[in-house]
């Protein structure tokens, strides 16, 4: 970690105004928020916080990628979400006062805006519209968690991989001549953790999807070529 507690840069100031959760704040409120916020940079592989740590701050991603994950007692990892610029995390502990419900790690060099708990709660009290947006985001993430439970209960590995690829291209996709590319450099192990499956099995499924023409690999990025085929598997 570098730049611990540094004041937000001018770039952070202009960026924050474009983050959907803060869109209802006027310029004065944004400046007040930035005055009490700090900016931190985490190197790839750095832990931001661990599950059960005290919830002391909300984080907004200015640049980079963050994975949210849980570890089983035997050391197996389940990735709950992969977040990018403009997204935020750590709000649950700030709202209920309980320890962190999951761990987070920088997947690449990542710059974060950090807002301390008391300042964030004061902001919510002063701006009901901001509170409503936080509630909407919590609801979206609850639906996402329900979908993951459904996947583990009702889908085979091919279906889980297909649904995982569709979710990743929706959140991190960009146009590609063959379809849509997932702009994340994920190892098969990380993708397996995201889909809740064994790495060897995910590797086999990816090869099957490549052979069928549903996906292709461009460098170290997966390109979704036949979205309809993945959607069929995901059902």
C-alpha cells in the first residue's frame, strides 16, 4: 500500500462527481466530502481488508480492480464480486456496525478514495437521496448473492461458467471484432473461484466453449462470441 491517508487529487475531485451514488451532491457537498476523504494506492495482490476486520471506512474505486471474496476453513476461495472504477465497497459494515463480511484484494494497481464511517453516516443523514441510492445498491448486491446461491444449487459447471462469463462481460466488457471482450486478466483459478468450481473442470469447460465457437481468447482476455449459446447454457 502506498499513499496512505493522502489528500484526494484534483483528478479524484472530478471523478467523484461522476460516480452514480454521489450524483445528487452539489459542488459544495462534494468539496466537503473530499475535504474529509483520503486517497490510497494498493499494489496488485495487496489486501485492503480481511473478513471480520472492523468496518472503519467506505472505499470508492478511482482506478484499478478489486475482488471481494470469502475463504472457506480449508482455504478454498469464493470470489463474490469483481469491482472496477466508479464502484464502491465496504458500506455494509459502516451501516450495521458489524465486522467486515468478506475480504478484499487489489487485482491490479488500484487507487481508492476512503471515507471514514462517521463522515459517511453524517452524509447519509444530510442527504436522503444518497441513502436511497445506497439501499438500491445493497438490494442489487443481494439479488446478485441470491443468483449465486441459485447457480450453486441448480446449475451444472457448464451453466455456472456460462453465467459467470455473461456477468463478467456485462460488468467489464468492451466491444471486440468477434463480439465482446472481458477486460480482465483472469487466471483459470480466479475464474473457477468466481464460478464456484474446480480449476481443472473450468479449464475443460472453457476448452469446450472455444471448440464450439461460443468464446475465443484474445491474448489473455476472453471474448464472448456467441452470447446466445452462453445464455442457453446459463438457463
